C-alpha cells in the first residue's frame, strides 16, 4: 500500500506575486505551504522593462515595507533615466499617474485632504515583475516553503477534512487550497465558481519592434478615429484596436499583422522591419461570484480580471493576499474568531468590483468616437484642477482604500500610517513578524497588560510618536489595517472587544 500524500496546511496554485506573498504570509504563522506552478521556468521577457514594469500603489508599498521586502524590491526599481521607462518620465512636471492616458501631476495633488496620511509626497515605485517575483521566491524558499514548478493544478477532490489536488500526474493533500493561478484559473473552474462581467471591446498590443521610418509617429499617447497608440522611441509600442477583442489569442502575432494594425490606427505610413517582442491583451472585466467554496479560496487574477489600464491588477492581487494570509493562518491554528475567514470575501470583493469599474470607465474614454473625445476633453480639464488631481491620485495610488468594519472612528478600516516612535521604531519594522500590533502613545501599563493577553497574536509598541495625529492608541490587524483607535483616554473595554473580534478569545 502506497503512503498517503504529505498533508500541508495550505496548497497554493500559482507562483506569481500573489501566490508568493500569500505563501510568505502563511509561513510567518508557521503554516506548512506547498506552491504548485504550471510554468517550468519563471523567466519571461514580458516580466522585464518596459512591459514588465509594475507601478506599486501605496498599500502595496506599505505591505512590502511591513514585511521587510520593500528594500530589495526597490533596489532595482525603475526611475527617471532607467532604460525602458515610460515616455512621460522625461516630462518637466512630475506625473503622479494617469487615467486612460490623461496624466495628473504632483504639483496639483493636495495631500492635506487625505485623512490619516503623514505629511509628504505620495510614494510611488515602478519595479520589474521579474524582480518582484525573484525577491518573493527567495523569501518563500528561505522560509521553508516548497515551490514545485511544472506542476500545474489539473483538478481536486474536496472532503470535510482536506483537499486532494491533482497536479503533474501526482496527488497532493492540503487542509486548504488557494487558487492564485491567473485569469484562466484551473482552481476556479474546478470549483464551479461563476466568473461574470463585461466582454472586451478591444485587442491591446504590447510591441517592441524596429521601424524603418519611426519619425512618422509622434512620441506619446494618441487617440485616433481607429483606436489608440502609445509610442516610445525608438520602437516600443502599445496599441488598442477596437475589434471586440477578436484577435487576442486568435492567431500568431506576425510582423505583417502588427504593421497593418499600426498603420490603420496611427494613419502613418510606417514599416515594421523586425518584430522583437509582441503580446496581446484585452479589456475583459470579470469577477468571481464568490471568493470561497468550502476549503477552496481564490485570490488575484483567479478572482478578478480587467485591462492593465492604470496598473491596478498587481496591487489588487497583493491586497487580496495580505488580507487573506493572516485570516487563513488563524483558521489553520484554530484560534480564529467566528466568521474571520468569511470577512476576506466581504472586504475584498467590493474592492475588486470598484477596480473593475475604474477600468471600464477608462475604456469608455478610449473609444474611437466623438462622444468619447468630448468626454476626454472634460476629464482633461478636471484632472488639472487640485480637486480633480487629488481625486484621481487617491484612487490610483490606493490611499482611499477603507474597509467598512462597522466602526465610527475615521482611521478604522484604513491602513495605519508609518508612525515613528521616540525610540526610533516605526510601524514598518514593528510588523515584520506578521502579528497584530497595539500602538500605545501613552505607554500605559494597563494597555501593555491587555496586549499580553494575546502574546502570540498581538505585539506591543509604546512611546511618544513624532507625529501621532492626536491619537492615543491604535490596534492594528496583521495586515496593517486599524481595527480600533482612540483620540482620548483609551476605553479599555472597547479595545478588548475589538481585540477579541479580530484575534479571538
């Protein structure tokens, strides 16, 4: 009789950034994790600049900082002068991002309008996907996580106690299975979860080519009667052909085809002499009907897909992983309060739906129609005002994210600022262990004693804050979200209830 498969606490399908972040989060709680990845080789030219550049939002930057991952990722982050960076990096005004190609600039953003953000400019980092994945894989493997490449999930069988996963002709067994395996998720399909939304309006192209007469094209982004093209000399192109997504994955991408699309959209007599790299994508926007089915969960593109406009996809998936990781770990440990794991979908599903609508709104501005050009002109005027630039910045940068936790204090449900304490410690370093954190700006012995009721789940940081924003104490969940806060003498009973709600008895 053959031995039964090793039982893992969690099996994760997909070794992209979302799956790897989730694996690292679970490892902080000493959970055993197996990651199954379909691709044998993680390397791809599409993971490097220019097409592999990913803008990291404020929540993502904060999450990486709180786990000690930001410095190695930012060490090779792209900035002005880096080869392959977008054309707008060379502009005189510092851009903060864009909406359907319409830029907003830092000199128009009023950060004082954002509650509970420490003073200073909006942080932004553009890093190569290859670099992000390499740093996360190194952390995962150093944490004892097993990553099996060339072992894509083919199906699974769920029981009351576990999930038996078939991959690469073998069986693996876990208490939980999480699908982080992309838009065509085998886990989502095998679980029978619905995936609905809006169908594509265009086929997008990302191309690196040699052009015989590149001076016939204007650098930058341009909307035409046939679509949109973005040209970064000498030969980097992005195009949107409003064909209903018909060409995506329909046929090989040839030099002749790219040349034809470019000529039709740009109206320029351009010759593509050589095609170095080309891929297609669409604006299809779909979301899973549920993020959980029994012992199976979804995160990242397996749970939601949309166009890459505005660079929201990676950040949305990282947010899923950070929200799910500590909740699933507490469930595995057996100390999760009732309903904790269900709060993952309750908190993240609305966030995903909002990003999908943000993507759809950009498509509406890109359509090759007189009404879209008229709407574009209005948005250009609005985005140049302080009100407009601040609104678009808070959406693109993620600073408007707030979960509805049923509490009145305006900080609760938001990511906590990186408060610096008098002893030099700050939130970003105090959260490296993946536990919750009670920040006590009053250094109260009774608050310290209360935190010690959950020594394995809540850390304690005390001292005067350099800028405490008038707060006396704040309770952070392991994902850095404020679960309780007080501007006055802390109500210890209310704090105790909040701690019990999120960390159990």
